[in-house]
C-alpha cells in the first residue's frame, strides 16, 4: 500500500508551518499536529 506523494505550493507550506507552530505552542502533541496537517515529520522540519 503506497501513498501518492503530494507536492505543496509555497503558500501551503508557509500556512502549514505557521499552523503547526501555533498548535505546538498551544500544547498539542507533535504527532497530533502532523496528523491534522497531513504532513510527515520531515516535511515540517
């Protein structure tokens, strides 16, 4: 079962990065943030 790789536009990357930062600051767990944004840990780094 392989998943199709999606490319994110620069605007999407910036938005998801800001959303992730806000969620992590609010105290959400990293795994919950990754799942809600549908990105991998390496994408977020």
